[in-house]
């Protein structure tokens, strides 16, 4: 159990029984040209500054946003070489000056890359004590905890958005994703209908086995007609779209008047195709969603409340399936494997502690 090993070593580091090493293994991206620009190197362990913490990493997933970072298509873009990795988990083993950092010393935390420094695919990470780390619930393993931020908080936010505007049914694309599965469980528990869209028959079966009642395959000939009928039947006026390209226009066409499509990713890598007349004459709108800026508009109390609620659901509605746990040294091959096959669980990158 790597989790236990990290716990043990981190406790000894925190108490000063073990020195913090000078060097660490890290995955480095040399240029924004995709997976081939990844390599593994030994580099100095970073030192925390004011209100910063040093985290000994336990695990970090490969997410679609990491793929976008590798290609330079993400919302932040630091000058390479950079360490990728958007989120992860570990233990705080040292802190810089400041009260907030001291609160986290010795604690198990989930970490978020806020786009101001290196990411999580490394043995050690320095991050801000103000928003870069949050404490992990005791019941959650470091492996599951490594996926606490991005998808659980996005699924929770989608429910918040839907409920705030009184929606009873939503449409969701790329619905067999980890996030899609969370959205399905969360919305079902809250009594809201999800009209799921996937692109393969196997994904239709997969979601239905998990209890989804409405799943459409976008590659079928009658997809647009079926989608339109279902949107009207369930009076659905809101869609969350991870695909973009042609899909956004198909959603806009299928939804009734006075509807909105919220684009939260661009998996198709294509520009949005949509009819202007629907936007002008049918009061249909296209909006965007990015978790970081959405959450940063909340005050600290609201963020902590949302975090605690999400942590409570991490073993049920907001649980992620782990497909494989791979050493950091093999990150390049792991990213290639993930690119080949995204549905079916997360690949976690882990430092080796033997
Ligand atoms: N905006 C935000 O703040 C935010 C936050 C969280 C997540 N997200 C987005 O949410 C999506 C799901 O994330 P995740 O971590 O849950 O992903 P995941 O578990 O890795 O799954 C990705 C899913 O996308 C499907 N997919 C890939 N390319 C596609 C395409 N061109 N058309 C249709 N489906 C496609 C895959 O199906 P195949 O197996 O068929 O490839 C797979 O089911 C991602 O796009 C991610 O960027 C956005």
C-alpha cells in the first residue's frame, strides 16, 4: 500500500526524523507539443515560500485537462519546461512562513495546480496554502483523494447550476466519463433526470448497467431526432457539453426555445458549429464553464462547505474508478495508454517509495 508508505515517510519527514531530500523525480514537459515532449528527470526539491506548503506526493491522475496542457490548449500556459499534473494528493511535510501553512503541516491533503507553478507529476510539490491544498477526509484513501478536486467539484457545481435555475432535466455529453458517471449518480440522488449522450454502444450499455435510464449514441443515424424528442418530453432546457464542434449545434437545435448549452470542454478539438438564427430568434444561448474561476467567485465559507459536502460523497456519488496505478517513471507510456482509451477509469501516477 503506497498510501501507508507515504503516510509513514511523511510523518518522519515532518518530525525531522528524516531529512527532506535535495533531489526528486519529476515528469517534465519541454514544449507544448504533446506527449512526446514528456521526459522524467531528477531535479531539486522545491522550497516553500510565504504561505506555501511542501507536499510529499502520493498520487496524481491523468485528466483530459492534463492532455490539453501538454498541447498548450489549456487556460493557463507557463513557459516550459514545466511539471504537468492538475491535481493530486499527499502529505504536507514542510511549510514556509505564515499561519495558514502551519495549519496544514503533517496533514493529508488534496492538491490543486492553480496555474502559477509546477504541477503534481513529481515526488514533491510546492503549492499555495491559500487554495492549493485542502484537507482530506480521514475515510478517504490517498489514491481516491488524489481525484478530489476537478471532477467531484465540477459535478457538484453542475447540480448547483441546474438547481439554482429550477431545471428538472439536463443533457450531458461524453457521459461515460468519470465526471459523467458522478453527474449521473448525483443528479439521480437529487431527483433530476439526465439525458446522456455517448459515442459508442458499449458506453450505452455501461451507463445503463449503472442505472442511467436515458442514454443516446451520437453515432446513430436517428440521433438528432431522438435527442429532440427526449429534450421536449423531459422539458430539458440545459445541456452540459464536453465535446463542442458539431455537437454543440446539435444540442442547441434539439433543445426547446429559451435554452442554454454550457460548454465545459472541447474533446472533439473542433470549433463550435451553431446556427445564429437559433441564438437570435429562439432565445438559445451558449455559455462556458471552467471550475477554477467559478469557484474563485465564492467566499471561503462557501468553498469549505462545498468541499466538505463533496468529501462526504467521495465514497459514493463522487467516487472515481481507478484503472491502473503507474510509477512516475512510466508517465509517458501511461499518457499514451490513456489517450488510446479514456473510458473505464483513471490512471494514477505514483512516485515509487521502495
Ligand atoms: N471545465 C472544467 O472546469 C472541467 C472540469 C472537470 C472536467 N472537465 C471535462 O470533463 C470531461 C470529462 O472528464 P473526465 O476526467 O471525467 O474524463 P475521462 O473519465 O477521462 O473520460 C473522457 C471521456 O470522454 C470521451 N471522449 C473523448 N473524446 C471524445 C469525443 N471527441 N467525442 C465524444 N466523447 C469523447 C471518452 O470516450 P472514449 O473512451 O470513447 O474516447 C471518455 O468517455 C473532460 O472533457 C474534461 O476536460 C472540465
